[in-house]
C-alpha cells in the first residue's frame, strides 16, 4: 500500500501528517509527503521545507518507509493528484483549511477539489 499526504505547514496539515504516519506504520505502507510551492510562494530554494519537516515528524511517530518532496506547481490540487499518480498512491490524505464559507464557494478548497476530482481515495482531516 502507498499513502501520499500533502502538507503546507498548517495545523490541519499537521493532523493529516500524523494520521498518515500512524496508518503507514500500522499498515506497513510506504508514505510520501509532498508540499506544493506555488508561484505566489517564495522561491523553492528559499522556502521553508514543509515536506522535510513533516517527514521528520512522521519518522518520529514510528513510520519507517517515508519520503518527502517539495514540488513547484500552479495548481495545488492538480499537483497532488499528479504526484499520487506517479507514486501509485492508494490513498491521499490532506488537512482541511479554514476557508470561509463564501471564499470556499467561489474558489473551492484544495481538499474539496481532491475529493471531487481524484481517482484515488481521499481522506480530509
């Protein structure tokens, strides 16, 4: 089994990483942590490496087979789905961001888009 978890360093993403780490450990599944850096973010090399930080957190929770990667992309949900395809992930786990109801209606959230469009199971924490 392969699990992919998306992180952005937020509290919700932290909960997603913790769940992914526990599932990975208990199911003996591989875990891939990804962080998508968009055009609006600082350059990738100057950016806080949320993926590596989350990988270390997962390792501290006992996950043995964990990798991390920061990806450059304009569409976070699309980048996560592409990474899940490359990794042949069986499950995608992401945190729920606190978008306001109105903003969520106009823009949609990454988690909403993943639930609607991903070809794999998606868990939103």
